[in-house]
């Protein structure tokens, strides 16, 4: 898998963390640099850990699904992408609260990284030895986008908050189609 493909996957996965970061920035009464760092660190770490866990889970099951692994990867990425697009519209109907406690931060970090677990499972079928390379990219991209998202929310309000997760979903759907097409044509 190329660097560019992994980068696009990382950006797609980071969109829900970015959206939550923007919402947090919007809802904070005053800008606290420490909150932006904590948020970005938590989201980046969990977004890196989850694909690694999914990768090892998938490696254990790989021999059982080797003949149709491209269909599994395609399906998982499509479902995640569609779910992200659906949730981007659903978010508008719910009120988000600012992160104030470590517990809330932990819950949000886990919730925004669940999709990465499924992507890690997909990686077990697509990547041979570069999983650490992929999870570092995913973690770093999520950290950077979450940090930026907090400040975007603080400075630009709700303009970017809702539609950005849909963009992430579209990126994952495009990658799913690319994976399936490459396998069927090869």
C-alpha cells in the first residue's frame, strides 16, 4: 500500500476526531492550549492503537478468509464510509458538550477510533509488514488534524463542524472501490 493511500486513509479516519475537535473548540468558553494538546494526544494515540489491534485480530483470521479478503476489505471500508456520511448528518441533531474531564476525553477518543479498529482488520489483509508505518501515519495525522480542529472551532465557529465527517466517509468509500477494482483487474 502506497504512502499516499495510507495518508488518505489516515485523513478519512481522522475526520470524526477533527469534527469533535472543532465542536470542542466551538463550545469552550476560552482557549486553553493545554486542552487542545490533550485532545489531540488522546485522539492520535487511540486512532493509532485501534488499527494495530484490528490488524492482529485480522492476522489471526487471515488463513480463514484469504480467498475473499478483498471483498471483506471492500465491505468494511464501504460500511465505515457510509456510516461516517450518515453520522455527519445525524450530528446536526445532537448537542455536543465540551471536554472537561479525563473520562469524557477517554470515551470520545475510543468512540472516534472504533472505525480504525475495522480498518486495522482490513490492513491485515492488505499490508504485509508495514503496519507500524501505517499506524504512525494514522496517529500523527489524527493528532495534527485534532489540534488544528480545536483551533478552527475556536476561531471560525460552526462553519466546518458537520460536513467534514462526510468527506472522510467519501474518502474511505473511494479507497474501498480502488481496492476491489485493483484486485478484480489484477
